[in-house]
């Protein structure tokens, strides 16, 4: 589990596509502290397993599902990626609960400067995910915990503060780019449980 607070910008060294899946190698330093083979690392919000560790890099194998569901398959040498280590049980939760299980990709509609280093980001999420997004709620965008500032249907907007812009890969994106999105897991569970609760209530009413 992660929080959506990016710890480091990594640089893709290479992405080797295989007959099934691929191996991704990323140059980095900070997130390697304390890491072991088998450790989980969020790359653009997607949880991957480190299968190789070096002093200044790690490698992870990407499954066909990961390549299909995320933007990781479009990475290339030199691409910037957001990196985060898993949440410790005794740590502060500065963002929101992010599982690293990407729901799909969204299209960046615009990224416009507001002045003083602030930006206005607009994205379009898949229609099936729009119902999980609420104003002032959280959405993980390429692994970044962002607060929804405005929404209209499947179009969602966020204010990007200077720190976020400077310390994440958003600064390299423009209109048309695709970013990974993960909706709030709590909203998904509530949606699934509500019909069951409603049916159970109706059954009790019928019984009495």
C-alpha cells in the first residue's frame, strides 16, 4: 500500500519487451534505501516487484496485464517516472490510500500555467471510473495523490502546486499524454456493498 506522495523521480534506463511482458530498468537512488529483492515499488502509481537491485538502479518484470492496463509499456530510455516505497505501518498518511493497482489510463486534456509556479491540470478518465470521483476527493494520477478541484462528467481538474510540478513527472507532460489513474478503493467497496445492504433490508422488511 502507498500514499501517493512521490519520493523520487526515476529515469528509465531501458524497457525490454519480451514474448510475454517486459523488464523495466530504472535509475534511481533514494527509494533503494533498505530495499531488497522482492520489495514493492510504485512506478507511476503501478505496484511492481523489484527483481534486481543495483547501487543506482532496480529492475522489475511487467506482466501483460500491467502493460495493457497502465502507461508503463509506452516508456522509453530517458522517461521520467514517479517512484514511491510502500507505506510503513508507523508512518504518517500524508496522501490517501493507494494500492498501486491501476484502474486504467486517462488522457491529459491540458496543463496550463496559473502563475507563481501553480498549474491547472485537466484529464479525461474512462467513463466507468468517473462515478468514483467526487469534488474535493482524492485520485491517484501517475501515482500522485491529487485533490479534485472540479469535475464535469469524465473530465476532472486539479490545481498543481509548485512542489508537485517540480518533483514529479507532470512537468514533462502535455495535452494528449496518458497517465495512470487509480480510483479510491473505499468508493469501490461502498458501491459493491450498497445493493447487498438494500436487498438485505428489503428481505427483512418482507419477513416482518
